[in-house]
C-alpha cells in the first residue's frame, strides 16, 4: 500500500517528509519515500517500531505526535510534507493533524479508515485524505478482471492504465483508429515485445500483442480497456 501511495502522490525531488505512525502503512510509505530520494523523519509513540526503522530512515524518533511543543522541538514545522499513518486510534490521528496544522505544515496527508474520519480530518487541517485499503481494493479488482495489467486512479477522476491493445486498433495508426475522438482516452505510449517503450504519436501503428499506456477519465479508460483484444 505504501508503494501505491508514493506512485500516486509523488513529491518534489529531495523534499523532506515526516511520517507519523510507523505501522504497516506508515513504514511502507516511509521506506518508499527514502528509495525515491527524500529525507524522511519517522515518528511513533512506541519504541519498538522506532528501533526497527532507526537504520532505514533519515531519522526515527519516539515521541508523542499530539504534543505541539514536542513536535516543534523536533523541527516538524520545517518539513514540507507530513503523513499521518495512524489508523488504529481515531482520537490520536485527529489530534496529530491538529498539531501539524498548528505548526502550519504546508502539506498534511492523513490515512483514514472511515468517511467520518476523513471529513473531520479535513475540517481540522488535513489537505489530503487517503483510504489505502479501499484504493488497493479497487486497483486489485481492476487487475483481477484481466482488463488491465496495471492501473492508477487519481483523486480527480483521472486514471492511467497499461492495457492490451484492443482488436479494433490492430494494424492501424492511432490517427486512423481515432482513439481519442471515439473513446475519450489518450494513448501516451506503446510497448512492443523485445522493443523499448516508445512515446505515442498520431502516426504510431498498433500491432496485435502491443501494450498501450492510456490516460483519461476513469470511466473512459475502463471502457476502452474492456474492448475485445482479438
């Protein structure tokens, strides 16, 4: 789930991020952010996860993230992004968001398990809310259906997917297949067996077995991916 989060919500190169709650979700996000070149401070109220992550993050600290004074002393106000990965205690999650808002952290993300949790978090200062279990469930459903090889959906109803080229595009250029006009999606790239990935142009010809990278409104992408392959 952490990998999915970092795929969908990329930060600027080298940005500093504080991840609060080093459980399954928070730890995975923190590790993925480190691999992408970010400076990451991990904070957890329990010693065990802090010790587990001490050698894998830029900093790992045992602290009470609901205490504004403690957070200020740790320099959290200087971080560009904060991710609240606390999912097992609603009150602690919301109090942490309040502390981050008081510190005027400019970009606050919170993991939510319910709609009520999300609504309250947004009202008290969260800029973004993620539902990792729901997001992963939807992604897996698309992949299990066999329509898509990979799939990412964004908050604004926009999606990117890797799909098998539908049969009605075979042997035709993208201009000839009028993909954008007929289906409302854009083919941004093509991957052919034993060849490197290529960015698509109107003159790109699609062959049976090609994989297409398509983008567009979620429903249009889903419909295009569901067209017969042969």
